[in-house]
């Protein structure tokens, strides 16, 4: 509670004193006192979505003849300020609140109502514009909050994460071309395997990101189906039959994405299945990014006692005690973000299990975690692209080690058989000699045949050049 001037506001439970300089009212003040849990608040993308929903709702209600035009215009102006962020400091309700998000919906209703009252020449608290009767007309927290979750997540994917991933994919594809002629030893089970192009490894990384984007596009399609119009329990009580479809049309036009009223309100309000699916796609992306970041830091390990096949950009000193040490800190940052996103997904999964009868009761924590995951992945992906991938270069370490690779023996199999090739690999490992050196000694293959069979470049493509072994 503020120590400064206060005003009295009233809700259905009676009067409450609220700070004189805030736009919220009695219901929000009660929630602020009831939930002193954390410093977490539903963030800018969510508040933006709420503002846009309230703006479109006022316009549609006026068009339907349900709201006086001057009041509707004032609500639209106030809701636009909410959507644009100028009133963010008046959204004070903790993330850990009523499970339906009613407190946040009323926070929006009260802020818009009081600001709209001012626009009409009235005072805050005057109820010249009423939070419930006017701003919340045709709505319920139970359909507005899940709609705001869907729209905010959809737009954050569209405006933040997918563009960052497209830049990362393009950078990885560029490196794949740059590194295409670098032949190195492949690895499976952390052990030497047959040769591979460094560019092929990066092509694989780019392919992971491409498919991650594809999964997110599908999530966007699902998120575009919203609960608005179901009001309290999905039946649509106290809302005009055309209200939700018209609001969705306005939102689609404003945001440039497809948003439509669900054809089954009962599932839309009683579950968070769609949000959970989107969160699962984010988790999958996080794991993909962790794999890429881990591979790159391992390939850059050393520079003398590690693999040393990549030179990573040197962005900061790596040690407070070891002079000259440089660590793969950008990759490490991305890996940590992946861990956090996996944790966010676990919270969303728990939230999705909080669906009972006609309503999910963990919507605010689901909203917070899915939006946090999107923002973290967007920021970390962009940073990884700019401060790591773009500046990568290949060393000569990979190509230099190819001739010493034991799995070059795989190239001999079509000519001499698996068992004979295995004996050669074992002998090479035991003596420290190369496959080529041992094969000269243990087979009747000519120098030209060995050159052909042990051509590492040819091993990076499909093919079966030699005939089957006669042994």
C-alpha cells in the first residue's frame, strides 16, 4: 500500500483505498495485497495482447449497438495506450495469482476504464466508464486470458523467435558452404568414424533449425484458434453471437496473422493443450540448440590439447587466473538458456494438468513460462548467430587427422571384406601406423586401388565403387 495520497474505489466486495496516482481500482488492489508472492509480472507481450483484445472488443460492441459510441471511443483510446506500453507500470498483479487470471483481466479492465473516464473528462474512480459493464462487455476472464496467451505467444513467435532462427539458419547454411571442402573425421559414440565434410555437419545443424521453424509454424496455426466468445464456461452466455468472430477479424487485420474463434469453446477453456503443444516445440528447439552449441564448443576445444577443428571468435578473457585462456562462452550461454527453456516447458506441462471441469486454473503461470521461453530462445539464438557462428573458421586439424583415422578401413570392406578390414584397423591401432600403411603390407591391393578405396573425399558421399569381396 502506498504511503502517499489515496482515493477510494469500490468493487462488488466494497470499498478499497488505492494510491491516488494509479489507474487500477479496487479489484486490482485486493489482488496486489492477496498475492505478495514474487517480483514476476505478466510481461509486455501479454499486456499488449490484452490491450488489443479490449480495443477490438469496444469497437465491435459499438458496431453491434451494445456500447455508446463515445464510451467505446474512449475505451479504444485507453486500450491503445495499454497495447503500446505507456501504462505498463499500472499492471501490478503477481504471476502467481488466481488460476484463471481474473485478477490480471480486472487489472486491464480497471486501468482502461479509469483512463477512458479521464479521456471523457471524468476522474479516476468516477466509473464514467465501468470496468465490467463497458470494458469487459461480452467477455469473461475465462475466455479473455487464454485468448491473450494464444495471441501473445503467436506474435512473439512471429516477431521475435522465428526471425532470429531464420538468421541463424542462414548463417549455418553459409558456413556449410564455406566449410564444404574441409574433410575431417566423423565421430559416433565419441569415437572416430568414417570421414565427413565439416560443411555436412553444419548442413545438419541448419536442417535442425529449419525443422524447428517448421514446428513453430504449426504451433502458430494452432495458437490462432482462440477461446474468445465462450465467456464463463464455453456456452457464450452474455455475449453477442457475432462478437467473437468480429473481434478476431479485427485482430487478424491489425496483427497480420490468422486469428479465429474456436469451433469448440469447451475444449478451448477447459484445457491448455494448444499452449502445451507450442511449449513442446520450444523444448525441442532448445534441445536442438544445445546439441549445436555443444558440438561447436567441442570442435573448438583446445586449442592444443583438444579437438581444435574450429576456431571460435574470441569475445572475452576466459579466466581470472590463467593468462591467455579463451572459453566458448557464447555457446555456454545458449546451453544454459536451453536448460531454462526445458524448465519452462516442465512448468507449462504442470499448468496444463491444472485443467478441471470447465476451466484451467494455472493460466498465468503457463503464460509467463511460454512467453519467457520464446523470448529467451529469440535473444540467445540471435546472440549465438552474431557472436559465434558468423565468426567461426575451420583449422587444418581436422583434415590433418583424416589420414590417421582408423575408420578409413571401412573403405576397404567392399574389396577385402569386413573381417580382413577389421584386422587391419586393429593392427593400425596397435602399432600407430595408418590404415594405408598396414593395408599395403597385409593385402594384394595395388597403390592405385588403395588410393581409390581410401579416398576420404569419396567417402563423404553415397556409393559402392568396389565389387564384393571374394573372401
